[in-house]
C-alpha cells in the first residue's frame, strides 16, 4: 500500500490523521482505537510498510512486524481502549466513538483533517473529517491505525487469557466462536465479558 490517497490532501492539510478501531463485535474485551499521523514527506517505498493493508488481511506475524515500524515512522500516534463496563453502560457504538475521539486527543497535537474508517463518526473536536467505507484497505494512515488497534487488542486478550484460561481468549480474542460460546455456557461470564451482548445460542434475548 502507498500514500496515494493522502498525497493530494497533504497539499492543503499538513497533518492528516488516519483513525480506525478493533473490537466492535466481540463478546469480551475492550474496543480499541488508534490514530496515526504521518509526515507529508513520508513514503513507505522500500520499507516493510509497503506490506501495510487492512489488518484483517494480514497474518498476526506481519501485523506484529508492522506495528513497531508504524510507530517509528509516524509523526504522531496514539492507541486508546474503552473497557467492557463502559461499553455495557453507553453501548458499543458510543464506546467506539469515544475510543476514536480519545485517540485523537491523545496525539498531543490537533490534526487538520481526520480520515475515519467506516460510514459514521461523531467528533468531539472541531476538526474536518471524512468517513471512508473500507478505508483500512484504501488509505495508508487508516491501515496503519487498524494495525495498531488490532495488535494492541490482541495483546490485551492474550494477557487476559492467563487470568481466565478456560475461555481461550488467546485463540478467539473474544469473538463468538463455538469454543467461546461453549465456555460461556460452562463457566458463565467473567469480568472481561460484555454483559449487554446477548447470545441466541444461550437462549438470551
């Protein structure tokens, strides 16, 4: 992937910020968002960052190689998490918006333009923004944010699997796999679970 989407935007906006999230759909764990700003002079040509793509299309090994390279190459980056109890209180959409906005605020500077993956965004700050469906497969800075969010969330879920090994969080990362549903049926929910996410398989409505 290259920076062809950002290039014309850099002609009028020096600080263009890509934003994405990981973890909207799982039954457990936080929703994580990342924001990444590259220099207008940056090019991934000849570096490992040429491999960058939508994090879902990359192997875990490649994502883990890319994450430190993204952090080293970016002018600014930030990753934030919203915990399950907050997701249950305000709902997953609002929690996702909160995570995205907090990642922007954590950058330590104000971007001039936000490029947000998806079709909806509710900004907290008066910054122009553009929503881009499947932006993580089209826009370099959004793809970078998707990798940082995904790798951070996977780290969290892998660490949590040591506290609750019976759920297998290091294998399914909280998604509603058959293994995960069986574990919930057998052990109930742990503090990492989102109690507002109901399971038809358990007769919940």
